[in-house]
């Protein structure tokens, strides 16, 4: 079938079935255009929770669908592609336990650690964090959540994104380190796990210099998953929805170079917008979802032969939900 034929069928199925299609900003345009709800990770979790339809079709990466299922277990959450965010895959429960054990070796007891996991992590890791009294954060609320965590007087163990952890530490004037970087974690307020997003590693200070030399008045905008030196050299740092809002409020003639995923940057506006890299920064897992996948998922509901349903083990879901709810309380 052609994309046009898929679109027609998807619209027919959307009208017939009690479904809501949810899409992250990094989805391909043709998939994104089919969505009823779009947003950043935090908005998607919130809006999906508030939605009344029994079926949610989540176009994004695994941790996003999983989070919605954990928060709203009564809903049937289907993912056209259960593609796993590469950063989330960098840490599992065993890696998490090893990190806690390494900190103990360095003289930091479990009781003196307040763990915070970026939402880009598996339900298993969220559950471990929840069991240890910790919480989840997203790129739009990480500073607030870390501020709250520090009030406990404990060290923050931040997993899995070292860049987000380091960027918040710089913003707050705090000390941070990365496990295994040779520094004493006892000297740091925020101890980061050595995870990162390979897409956001593509942006460099050299790219910023290139654009600043080319256009005097250009604004450099980056996502907090970018390297600390990139965020420090940027005019604005924010989550995907914060980036969109910031750019919408600028004069349309204002030139911007944006350090985040290609699909989002490409649909921001018609002119004066550049990708902050000479390489196309596409997220491979976000780009896996196609119109055909979306159609097949909807059809599986019509045919009563459901496919790609997100399931989370109850004990894991219980603790992961606690970690997620602590975030929403804040
Ligand atoms: P946002 O929460 O800012 O949408 O980020 C999600 C993500 O995976 C960025 O790479
Ligand atoms: Fe994960 Fe990076 Fe893709 Fe975001 S852009 S979903 S962090 S791999």
C-alpha cells in the first residue's frame, strides 16, 4: 500500500475504534501527523494518563509506552514498534546494583544515596530507584526533582544520562562526577552513571562556533542530553517542548541552530532554522515506527488479534509507579 492508502485506512480505523494515537516529537512526519496527542516525555505521560479511551497506540520508544502502562494499568497500551531507546538500554537492574555497590566501596552507604532516574530507563531500573526511596525525572523537570532530592541531605545517584546530570549540576553550581571517572564520588553532590544519548553526542562546540562565525546574531538551542560544553555555549537549553515554545516566541527572522533530533528540527519552521550538526541527527529507534506499523497495530484491534501490547511485571510495575508518582507529586 502507498503512504496515502495507509493514512486513509488509519483515519478510518481511528474513527471506528476507541483509540488514541500518541506520538513523540521525534517521530517521522507522516506518523506524527496521525497523532491525537503529541508532546515531550512528561506531557505524553500526563496526557495519556488523562485520556479516556481504553486503547492507546504509542508511537515512540519502549520506556514511554511502559511508563504509561505503569501509570494507567487499566489501559491497553500498544506500540507499533517496541523500539528501545539506546540510552535506556545502557543500564539494567544489575548495572544499577553494581553502581550502588561501587559507591559503597567508595564509602557511600546505600542509606546515604537518593537515586533519581531519567524517564529514559527501563521499568526495572525505575523499580529499583522506587524501592530505594528515589524518583523519576524528565528533561523538563530534572532541575526541580534534583533540588527536591538534595533536600534529603543525601548524595544523588543520577542514572542513566551523565550529560543531563552534569548539566543540571552546572546550572545549580553543584559538584558532579561520573562513576569510574577516577574522582572521589564523596566529593560530589550528583554522582552520574556513565550513560548517554548517541544522537545528542553528535553536537559539538565546533558546530556552535561554525554557526556563530557564519551568522552574528544566531541563537544556539540545545537539549540537556547534549554534552555540558555544548549546553554551556548555548543560548537556550530545554526539553523538546521547551525548545518548541522558545522558538515559537522568537521573531520569525531570528536565525536558530538547534541541537536535537532531526524530525523535530525539520518541522519547526519554514526558514532561518538549522540543524546544529553537519551529520543528520536521527534517532534510529524513534525512526523505526512507520505508517504501515501504525496501520497494522490498529488493524490488530479491529480484528481482535491484538499485537505489540506493552506488559509490565506487577512487582516491577508497583515500585516503578511509586518512583513515577513521586515525580508527579513534585
Ligand atoms: P523530551 O522529554 O525532551 O521529549 O526528551 C525525550 C528524549 O528522548 C530526548 O532524546
Ligand atoms: Fe533515546 Fe537519544 Fe533516541 Fe532520545 S534521541 S529516544 S535519548 S536514543
